[in-house]
C-alpha cells in the first residue's frame, strides 16, 4: 500500500498505520515516560503570542519544534512496533518533520505570521506526556491546544494575505489569486465569495478553519461561494455541506452510522468502523474492525492491516489475515 504525503499531516503513528492500512484510531500519540506538560491556558497563550527571536531568525526553534512534535511518540512505539513498522514510523517522522519545518518557514518568510516558541515547547511536552487519540480521519496535532497556537497570523482586517493562516484569529483570506494578494476579512456570509485554504501539508482544511473560518456561522465554502449548511434529512453531495455534527450519509445529511447502521461506503460509518457489504449487494452495514488473525480481503476491515498472499489479492473471497500494527490488535 503506497503512502500519500498528506498522511504526514496527522500524527506520525497514525501515518505509519495508514501506510500499512492500520486503523488510525488504534495508534495514538503518547509517551508514558515523559514528564507532564506544563500547564498553560488558552487566554495566556493568546495574550503571550511570543514569536521566536533568535540569531538565526527563529529557524532553530522551528526545527526543534517540528522534530520534537513528530518524534514525541517514538520511544513508546519502540515497545509496540515490529522492526519493519518501527523503521517506517521513524522514516515518516523525519519526512513529516521536514515538511513541518518547510511550511512554517515559508509562512514566516513573508512576515505575516509569527512562531510562538513557548506554545511550541508546550505542544511537544503535551505530545510526549498525554495520550492523544485521533478522533477522525482528518484530525491532526495542529487541531489540539496548545499545538494550534504555534503559528499565529499577524495581518489585521483589511491587510493583504495569501493564506488565512496569515490573518489574525477570526479572519479569513478572501480574493487571493496567483500573483495577487487577497485581503483579511471577516468570514463571508452565505452567497458571498470564499476560498478553502489549507496551508501546505501541515494545516488541512479542518486545522486552518479552526481559527480562520472560511464562511460565517451557518454556511460552508464550496470552493468559490458560501452556501447555507444542509440540515438533517436533506440531500447532500458533500459532508462539508451538512450542519455541524452531521455527514453526507448515503446522499442525505445525517449522523455517521453506528455499528449495524446502513452504509454504502466506509465514509458513511462512524470513525473506526467500516462498511461491510458482504451480506447485501445494495446497502451494507457498518461493522467493527476485525482483530489480528481474522480473515480479511482489504485493509479497511482490520484494526491493523490485511496481509493477503501474493496472487490472491485480486480475486473474490477473504484470503488474507488481519495483522497487528504497533499494538493495534
């Protein structure tokens, strides 16, 4: 199974699990041997906003943060991972760290964002001390406090921007085109122009919109225009269009299915489940992922991965066996 680079925006342990087809919610960020993270409040971080000021322009602090964040769980995983899985984890940690350093450095190079070295230190300490379990397919460490306070926009309303992350909290960047800056504005209302702006490889849509909503409350951005969110029971073409807490399940906005609920794809099921269509060619049923040793035909069925003998992966039937990945079960 080939790993896409975007897998690295999530927790490294999750990235290696995805690389082998492991269920991401089974492999979490933790390091029981690390000291507790120093306590810090949201208000304190917001008031501080301390940018890195070092002789190298803060580059060493950024590098230390990225390396620390993406290797925070390595020691614990050494006790759980098979040698091949551990090597893959360490390789992805290095790659993720490099992407993180490159993206944050690019954001700082235009002097439209600041790097909060204190928040960065607290983020790494938290990742080393706390069991941080992924809650969705798109969950990344940059959606968790204080990691979400590491990169802070400094552009005020009305000032130029390329990405929303360059704007101050609560503002989004609207109107950017290649070679032409956009403007930091309050989130557009329904019917107004908007842009979905993940930043590089470290801030996906969900992380970018945490402090920089693409649209005002009650609306979502289809890439060009803010539209009203779709309520429960109404037709939809994307989960992003549905009201808060809902997803586009079999063509209608609804909560994602629990075990036993109807489905057509894995995305119709709650995080951690898969869509079992073996009993019904039309509508499947959301099912719990299988444990090590169970029969399988695809990675999606297993808590870890599905090992299928060569030559049998294209045929019908469940010829593989679920294998554990770093203690997934």
